[in-house]
C-alpha cells in the first residue's frame, strides 16, 4: 500500500473534530479534499499518525451572504466556488481565477480551506484572498480568532494556524464602487501550476483617478507576494501607459523574488510578471471604468 | 494493532460491504478488493487521470481518496458504462469509431471524465473539450482522435 499506516477518525461535527485535534496534537493531520495531502502521503513525504477526516463535517461547507460580506465555509469545494452565483456577484476576481485552479476532477474534491492551509506559493487562492482583503477565522476547543489574509500566510507552505486550530471560515468583503479586477497567469497547460500569475484589483474615484490598487503575485516568492510599492505608484493618479509601465518595471525587477524551476528560469518568470502586470492592469482599469464612470 | 473500518459502498449499482485498512486507496480497493480492474493506475499522485471515476456522479481521482471515505457513497467505474458486451455506451462507441485510443491505458479515466462533462455541455466547442481533457494524460494518441471521439459522442448523445 502506498501511504504509511495511520489511525483514522471521521467526526461529524466541528466540536468533535476540534476535540480530536486537541487530543492528538502534532501527530494528527486534517484531511480536507486530500488533493495535496494524499499525494504527499502516497509519496510518504507526510506520514501522520492520525488522520482526522473533515468530509463529514457538513457545517463547514457553505457559501452565505451576511449583510455586505460573503462567508464561505472552509470545506467548500473549489468546484462550488467556480459555479456559485453568490461568489460571482461578490468577488468576480475569485470567479475568474477558479478555472485556473487545477483540473476539474481535482476541483470537485479540493476545498478552499485546504488550499489556504496548504499555503503553496504557486497556488491561486492565497493570492486571491490577499487581493480581496479577505479575513480568515480559526477555531480551537477554547474559542475562535480572526486573521487578515496578510497575517495568515507566513512563508513557504506555512501559515499562522496553531497545531490545535482548524481554519473554519473565510469572509470576503464587497468590492468598493468603481472597482475593476483581473486574474491572469501563464501555465504550461490549462490547470497546471502556473509559472507566474497576478491578481489585480483597481478602484477609481468619480473622476477616474485611482483610489486604491492591489497587485498580488503567485510563484513569485515564498508565499503570495503583495507588490505594495508598485500599487502605490498608481494611487491618486489618472491611469495611463507611463504609470502602468513604471509599475510593471518595479514589480518585475524589485518586488518579486521568483526562484525559477525546470519550466522557467527566474529571469523568464520576471519577464512574465512584467507582461502580465501590463495586461492585467489594463483590463482591471477598463473594467473599473465600465462600472458607472463617464 | 491494525485498524479496520467498515465500508458500505455502491459500485455500478451493486452494493458491497468490506472491512478495510484506512490507508487503502479507493483505486486499489476497486482493483484488488472488487476485481474491477478497468480503473487504471498511472501515477498515484493525481497527475495522470487514469484512475478517474465518478463519485456521487462527479469525476474524481480514485488514487486521492481512501476507500473508507466511500462509505455510504455511490461510485461508477468504466465497467458501469456499457449495458452489455455488444451494447457499448455511446461515448465508448464513439471512441471505437473515431479511433480515440491506442494502448487504452488512459481511456477509462478519459471516459469517466467526459461523462459528466458531456452531461453539462451537450454541445461543447473544441476548446472546451481540450480544457476538460487537461487533467488526463495520453502518451499515445496526441489527443487529436480523442477530441474527435468526444465531438462524435456529443452528437450521438444529444
Ligand atoms: C494534479 C494536481 C494539480 C493541481 N493544480 C493546482 C493548481 O494549479 N493550483 C492550485 O492552487 N492548486 C492545485 N492543486 C492543489 C489543489 O487545489 C488542492 O486541492 C488544494 O491545494 C488543497 O486542498 P484540499 O482541500 O485538497 O486539502 P488537503 O490536501 O486535504 O489538505 C492540505 C493541507 O491543509 C490542511 N488542512 C486542510 N483543511 C484544513 C482546515 N480547514 N484547517 C486547517 N488545516 C487544514 C491539511 O491538514 C493539509 O496539511 C493541484 C492538485 C493536483 C493533485
Ligand atoms: S493514478 Fe490517479 S491520477 Fe494518476
Ligand atoms: S491510448 Fe495509450 S495512453 Fe492514451
């Protein structure tokens, strides 16, 4: 058999899952969609002594509008995010990115919480959470706490979650008026991990000046990379080609730190970041303008 | 001590009860416990798609699910497609007619991927077919005849 032996638990409530996690501590792993964990177990890179399967904790699978925020349970499948009309309405950026997250068969199992907890620097969903300013809720047996997406991702495959915590909910705020978005990536094949990718959100004021911009990159460092300096260049400006060019330059030369791999050297990744920045910014600005500006 | 867990699962309409070690993959359960060797195993880490089956009607990798997780669920494998040896499913018939396979290693996974895809997209474009196929590797055909076969199947199934 491929994976090493483990003790299997399948709680049907969050309370039970939390109690099991507390009891087994560092020896236990949570099983969500299994689309990252099971490959690692099949390679025996990961050999948990105890596996706590969250697939029967149905209270963690939902997409719910709550006032102006959208709340998404951690066990919501990636496929649901792709097709749920509430997601499309609240966060078109997230909807646009979903078809790039792995292949359809993987999205049928993989979950939002699993992808975020996995914190792969090449993954799309962590980048989208930063771009949207999402908040993440974690629970342990004694209570809950909220984290900004920025504070959640702490490095290569690492997050701020403690060993006894379960990521339970993701809260997406609404886009401000006159906000445009764009997600673009370059991958060898549809559904493969991308060589480089960018999520852009641009908000304009009534006069068409940039009120706020955000650019976040995947596969560009040891986690999702928020290019804050480049985004600042656009703040308060009327968007034009010169500004966009300056942003693309700053990102590709300074703000990202891609490592390179067998598919692309780090120089090529920097080149792609420049190209994608120009294209994504243009699309986001255009979309922001379509949202009720002359 | 080895933990054993009960699995009650319906496969191709037949219900099975077994006791399994929790680390047994669903792909190995289908092949070794139920002798349904139509589900192929290529990579066992989610990349090749050969092991694709329907899990409650949705295409998934059976190498990335444990057999215990199928308890109470319904599974369809490639053996569940044809009504009989001489009455192939229209999708299988189309693969036959359009030469959609050579060695056949990838074929069961591709068929089980295309079943829900064609249900949701009865009239797909070539681009849509290619995107839906992106998670299935074929080392023989160069994909062209697979795409043709799926187009033909879409016509037959409409
Ligand atoms: C062939 C292939 C291609 C892929 N391509 C891409 C791609 O292009 N882009 C991409 O982003 N992803 C890709 N993936 C990964 C896929 O999106 C995974 O589903 C996802 O990263 C992990 O989600 P999961 O629900 O399967 O988590 P699991 O694999 O079950 O878990 C991953 C990790 O997170 C932990 N965990 C899970 N849920 C929680 C929780 N609620 N609280 C705390 N910890 C938790 C687990 O313990 C484990 O350590 C690919 C996977 C495969 C097999
Ligand atoms: S054997 Fe399951 S995807 Fe390759
Ligand atoms: S027909 Fe041989 S791998 Fe596809």
